[in-house]
C-alpha cells in the first residue's frame, strides 16, 4: 500500500471555511506531556481504488535522537462509513455503525449543507 503523507494540520476537527491549514513542520513535545494535533494525510495517488472497507493504518514517527522511523500507533480506518468523497467532512471511526448515527450523521450534514445553498 502506498504511504499517506502528512500534508497539513488544522486548528480543530471541523475548521471554518475561512481558516487555512498549516503546512507540516517539525515540532517538539516535552517529555510526559500530551499535545493535540489535527493532522491531514494524503497522496496524489494511492495506487489502488479507495474502497468502502476497513484499512489497517500505522502512524510512524522519527524521534530526533533516533536514526530509524518507529511505529507510534496502529489503528483501523473504517472507510466503509465514507459516503461523500468530494467534500471535506468528518466521520466517526468507531467500530460500529450504531455510534453517533452511523452513516446517517454525515449524510444529514451533506443534505443540510446542500439544502441551504443559494
């Protein structure tokens, strides 16, 4: 599978239309602290069609004092919940469709947005 590269960060999970994203940049996190980051990942081409299914993902990091990349986190990306591929919309990545309305919440958001267009 082709890697998804870090393409930017947002100020929050649902940015406003007038907010711009920040470009990827090295950042430091002090020991024993937590830092919230809304990162965007992408690639010009995955090398395969993006299907509505579950994908195993890994976030890799390179620590300043290490020479090799290390896996920081592994998770399932539940792409089966994606109902609109041409719009920026957030999706719940919970393991069941019953959480937060399943696919109905994104569909309702899209329908609400298109109903209010001039």
